[in-house]
């Protein structure tokens, strides 16, 4: 689905990514690489296939949109270097022509040289590309920039007649900010209290639907 | 030799005589069987000294042993024989204190120098440490704490001198995974005793109230073929008087609801004329509301009534229990936390508010009053909505005919077994062949296949079947030939989560000036703001803030405030009661009965007959109602909530095969509702086909797949097996990096690890363990043989109303997802435009 935001064209993909054609930029959030391995190390049985599945999906998005830049608005790595991160390193070689920029989230705590080894450019706080500010969590004070964030893993419930309801991950767009869904499949959903005039774009297995 | 001639028996008899008592024959029978090396189950009504039947058996043995010892060697032998002699399993913490007190008294009187220890969630760290150094002779313990004991290092040496394990209130444990925990712990302790003291006979005894499957209850507790076993049944009858609190007119009672406040004023005279009244409610929230309500009706009751439930702080509960003992309280409002065993002498009246859902539970609660032998138990039933009056009539009949339901033992719970294996690995470690053999001997896992065992061993050692999918997995490792947990963090986390009762994360509630009040679910606290008030333990409290995972509060100036809701399973009507209920519906309209409850409800039945129909027990009623909410389909099999849950999904699935359609499904103990936004493809011709018992198995599997039932069951399974951590009051594990949800694991395993046994367990629990297929098939056969009556009406009827207002709903859809979303978003848009 294509939308317009502050005069810019953005494509909302059902694979939980935004493509910004004029900058040839693919934007995702909350990839949480290494989460499943971190769980396994702590004695909780999470199959590694789930992390591999995330990377395969991301690869397919890159093949589809052919971006020059992959921007991740935080929580790219869940915890520390582990076997899942090694899997990512292999994946990185396949897409070495794509520049990866990470805006640090609360989870991103690898060492500077680790990011360098993985060929990832790190922005400590935010990335300003008018009209947008890319940042992990929404800043408290609003200004002229339109904030594009991640962090909260937004979800939406659609209510129908006869007490029916369905729940999906979603994109959230208000007048001042947007929130990306978490890219990783191994994440939960949380509810957002919308501002006046805000829009939700539910991500169904088939497509993206404005709600 | 006969035990009567032994010194121990004579000493006990002499002691009983000092208080002008002599043993009941079931007691002396139990002593005799125990002395002869039997295991068994004592079945006696409450109030006749069930505890003594077992405890004195062990003491007689001890007295006889002492008498046989040569005086000069006594010290030496006693030293070698030190430590645990008797493990006494109780299901409830509140029982332990009173039991210990009674046992200490007996030991003192009989001059037996034994220590009686208590071990449960309320035991202090200092006491636990003391027990670790030297075990008391008698340990009163919950199933969870038994597992915690097994999770201790060096625990294997605790049982060298153990003589007997008693499972008290076994009827209460047998139908749950807590019972499975007891079975497993017993199997391990028995295994240890066999290895360490092969000459010693470890006896296993249970004490149980009457249930429908008492023989099976003994087989579950003592599944070992080489042990002699016996059921000792008391030939005594407890007199119980059941009295309904009736409205003056049926219009005083609502058609639906669970509070029953409208009859509250009729409760006051009962409280006044009784010494102490125990008032049982079905939920903690209901207890809080009734406490407030009684105080509103009569302010003079302040200080004379108290409230008791599982979320109230230990100290406070203790104080209340003591106050009941001393008789200073006029009434106590309680949930199942006071259901069992405790012998409160001053209690002479019991009140049950709302349906007790089962005969056994109701009689159990009645037994809380008139606790002494030959006293009469008095219980009042206060209905919360009109149709519960019929239940009252049914329960009276069941009590009269002693038609008491069975408690089905839980079998093949993989989650509980996985937790147990890790528990052993956290303790002294285990040998897989040895434990496999022990586990296979238990009732719960006698059908366990070697392949399933292998899967579980993989699950805890390598993570799962496919090695590559679980790289870096670490939990249980082999060290010096034994499977152990090495990581201290994993061990700590596991200890905190031993147990099978799953709740939302709980937070402790504390006054800012100090002093704990109780516990709240985290989900409740997230919806109230600082400055707002709520009630807990009967007090109105103002929420200040959350600090260190503790809810800080101060006394509120408000008189009333919102009442927190605690989650917790909804109980389902048992099959026995369901059948009786159908019979009572028959009698109500015919007036062929002697039940005053049915006289009162007669006008409501007339109304039901006028707008719809009152089903006889050879009829099957279906109501079709069209309202602005959509098209409603109500069916009334009267089989209890659990059966209706499965049946509702089954019929929805079969209707969905006729045409693509979406339903929301609701149910109660009488029937179920299917609600759709489009007309339901149903008529006289296809109705019997819909309820056909043909292809039942496959259709059930398909309908469970199409709903959220298995997913909901997985919530508990994920917690018990250690995938997801539930919060612990005061012991919150601050490890955000490892937080996840059961729903997520359900998806992950469904997508990536289909053969996961825990997934299979979720589906099995959704059906096979929830209701037995024969019961469902029997219900369908009955419906086939019934006369189907389809009524189309314009408005809700007295019968359907309680179902319609139930908010807990299941969804089922055979529509194409895309179309469904399109339709639903269009409906939502229309709705929001209307609101503008």
C-alpha cells in the first residue's frame, strides 16, 4: 500500500517494512537478531529457524525493492553476540552492496567493533532526513520533524458485528509521528492509544489494510 | 498378632480415654492395616477424626518400636534413626498450621519426642535452613514444596528413615496437575528409599472425602502392584441440612448475574442467630464485594466480619483463622481458601453464594459447620440469579441420594513431567533409566512411550528434535553420569517457578507506612492510575505507586471503590448435576415435585413457556433470535460448560461447512450460543445432522483447530514447562531479555516444530482431558433421540439471557480472511460514522 506523508511517498509492505522510493531506502524496526539464541542459552526452547525466517524475509524485501540503504530504527540485536548473530553475518555477505544504518535502540549493546565487523553504520541517537526524524522511541517534545519510530511493537484489534474481532500487527501514523511494527516474528504485540486523527494500517497475512 | 495387645495401642487408648473418647472402628481398622504393612485410603466424612486414623497409626508404631528397644542401646539407635519419619501432604497452606498444632499436642500427651515441621510457600527462609540441617520427624508439606525439596542439593539423604507418606484431602488433589506432582514426588521418594534402605517398607496412605471413583483414587495414589492396599471406609453418616434462601417473589432475582446482592438482607438474620457463619463465594472478587455489601447493610458488623482468600497476606490470613478459632468473628467471607479440613469449632452455619457447580464441593463446604461427630451440618444456599434455584433443587436431590461425582485424574501431562525432570536436575541430578522406570510406574504416566520419554529428554538437554534448530541450547547436562542443571541462574529461575497453578503476574500490596495487605494481578494494576482507589482484603486503598515490584497504597477516604478481578478458572457443572437439572426442568412445569425452589421459580418458567418453551428431558430446545447484534442460535443440552465449549465449536464448524460464516461462541452450564452477523443456515431438516455423532472424532479435531481453545490451554502448559515465566509476588525476576508469551510460543512451535509434544498436549487438553469423548457422544445420542423444538422469537428469553451476557467468547470462522476483514472494517466504519 502506498501512502503520502509530509509530501513523501512511502510504500507500506505487508512484510512489516516501509520503502521510501525517493531515497531508495528500506526501513524496518525491532529485528531482535539473537533473541532466539539468547533464549536457548538460558534454557528456553526456541528454534533457530525463527531467526533464519526473519532474515529470509528481509532478504526477499531487499530483492523486491532493491534499496541502497537498509535503515533499522533500533533493537536490531537482542542481546549479545551468539550463533544467531553468526547467521546474520553470513546473510550480510549476500547483501554486501546494501548500506545498513542502525539507530540504536534499548537492546542494541554490541561493541563498536562488532558493528564495524558486520558493516553496520551506527547512529547513537537519531537520523535526521527532512521531513523525517528516525529514532527508536518517540521524543517527549514534538518539533517540526515527523518522527518515525519503533520500540513498542504496535498491534491493532478490529471489532466487527456479532462480537467478532481480529488482531494484527500494524503501522501507526498520527500527525506528528509514525510507529513501525516489529519486523521479527518472535515478538509480541502491544496496544497503542491513538491520537485524534491518527490512522492504523493493519498487516494481515494477505495485504496491508487501512483501519 | 492383633494390634490390640501392643503397648502402643494401649497407650493411645488410655490417652483417648482421658478425654472420654474411644476410637471409631474405621480408625482402629486403619491402625491395624497400617501395622500389617498395608497401604490404603481412608474414606470418612469430615469431623470424625480422619487425621487421627493415620497419624495415630504412625505413633502406635513408634511407641511399639520404643518399647521393644533395649534401654541401654536406645540413644545410639535413636541417633541412627533420626530425621524424617512421616511426610504429610496437604493441598492447602491454611491446613498446615492447625494440623501441626494438633499433632504437637498428641505427641506431647503420648510423650513422643518428635518435631513437627511445616513446609510451604509461607515457611520462612530461616525455618527452611533449619530443616535442611536436621529434618523434623514429621513434615507437613504441599505438593509444590515437595518438589522444591527435591530441587535441593543433598536432598536424597532426607528419606533414609521415612516410614510413611500420607496424602491428606486426596480427593482435592486427584483431579489436578497438583495431584500429578504428588504422584511424581512419591515415586521419587519411594525410589530413593528402595535404593538406600531396601529392607524398609514405605507405606503410602491417602485420606479422602467421598467421591464417585474412590477405588480409582486409591490406584492413582498407590499404583504399585507389589504393595498390599485397602480402602478403609467409615460406616458413619454426616447429617446435612440444606436450606435455600428464597426471594419473596421471583422478580427479586435477576435473570443473570453472579452477585446476588438483592437477597443480602435475608442473610443478616442468619448471621445474627448463628455463632459463627462461613460464607463461601466462588471468586475472590465476589468475596470482596460481599464484604463491602454486608457492611453497608449493617455498620455494626464492622470488626465482627472478616474476609479470607488466597490473595490476602499470610499474616492477615493467620489472624483471621485464629479469630475464627476463638469465636470473636460473627462471619467470614471466603473463597475455596477455607474449603478443606480446618476444624473451626465455633462455626455452626455455612452459606454458599451462587452455584457450587458440583455435589462433592457443596457437601465439602457444608461440612465446615458442625464439625464434631454426630453434629448436624447446616448450609444455606443463596442464589445469584433465578435459574440457580433449579440448581439448588438438583443439589438437594443429589445430596439425598449421595450421587457424588468422580474426579478424573490427570494423565500424560507432559508439561508437569518436564518440570519434574528439571527439578530433579536442579537437585542432586538423575539417572534417566532409573527415573524412566519410576515415572512409568505412576498412574499418570503408565502409558508413556519410550519415544515420548526420548523426546522429553531431548527437550531439556538439546532443546528439541533437530539439533541445528536448537544450537547453543543449554539447560540440563550430563555430569558424572547424572543429568544436572549447572547454570545457577537457570536453577534459580526454575525453583521460583515450580508448581502447576498458573496465574497472571502477581504484585504484593503494601501500606506506604509498612505492613502487607495482599496480592494483586499485574494486569489489574496497569489499568488504575495513582490516586485511584480499589478494595482488597475488605479495605478501600488508594494507589500511590509501584516500587520494587510492590504496590504501595494508603488508606482511602472513600467508602467504596472498584474491586479487582482475579483471573482463575471457571468451574463447570458436573455431568451428575446436569442430568439432575434436566429432570428438575421436567418437574418444574408439571408441579410434580416437593421443592420449594421450583415453586418460587414457577412464574419464570411460565414466562419461558409463553415466549419460547421449557424443555422436558426428552426434548431438545433451540432458540433462534434476531437482534441488532446479529443472528443468535441458542441450544440447551444442559451438559455443563466444558461440554458446551466443545459442542459449540463443533456445531459452528459443521455450520461453517454449509456456507462460509463467522461466529462468536458463548456458553454456560445450560447451553451455548452461536452469534453471527449473517443468517445461520439451519432448519428442521438439517438440525439432527448437525448434532450427529457420526464423524465425531475428526470434526472435533477440525473444530478445535479452527478455534483458540488449544491456544488457551497452551498458556498454562508454557508456564509449567518453563517456556514462559509467570511473575512471583515479591520475587520478580527482572530479566526483560527473557520475557515472552505463551501465544508466541504456540505460533513458533506450530510453524517450526510441529511435533512438539507440548503442542499435542494443548490439543489433547482442549478435548480429551476436558471432557471424555464418550460423554460428548452420549450427549449427541441423547439429542438424536430427543424431540427437537425450534423456537423463533423476537426477544431474549429467561433461558438464553445468562448465556448472552457472558463475555468470555470463542471465535470460529470459515469465511475467507480477506473478505472477513473487508466486511469487518466496513462495519466498523459504519459504526463510527453513526457515532458522529
